[in-house]
C-alpha cells in the first residue's frame, strides 16, 4: 500500500511533552512531541467518548484521554480496556513534521 505524505508545519509548533491536532487529507490526527523529542501520531479522537487525544497526558509509550483516562498505545493504537485507534507514521524532516496517511 502506498502512502501520502503531508507536511504539517514546524516541529517546534508542538511543545515538548504535548500534542497538537492536525488535518492530513481526510484524517484528523493528533501529533505528539514526546519529552525525548521523538514524534508520534494517532487518530485525533478517542473512540470511547470522542475525547481530544492531542490534549491528553503522555509518556514515551502512550497518551491518556483527557475525558475518561483511557490509555492508547503509540506502538499499535491499542487500549487495555479494548478498542484501538489508527497509528500514523510521522517524522521530523529538516525541522518540519511529515506525516504519512494511506493513499486512496
């Protein structure tokens, strides 16, 4: 499967330890800049109750939804309580956030 690359803006637009929501093609995506400087990206909405995942608390492995404290894995999008969210490939390319979504 091919992917579409989306340039979302400067990496510095996402403060260390925080997330920001972006639109990438048809997808609403939450991009996180973890405290170690790495980038991660998931669906922007928690499927449990529609919570804004970009506003959640993070560690190096997961984000916790701010509405009902469900934790979503950055590795595979899974949640211990069940369900999953999409995980997107994201990278820092010369100081710019580049996110990949499945091409249609």
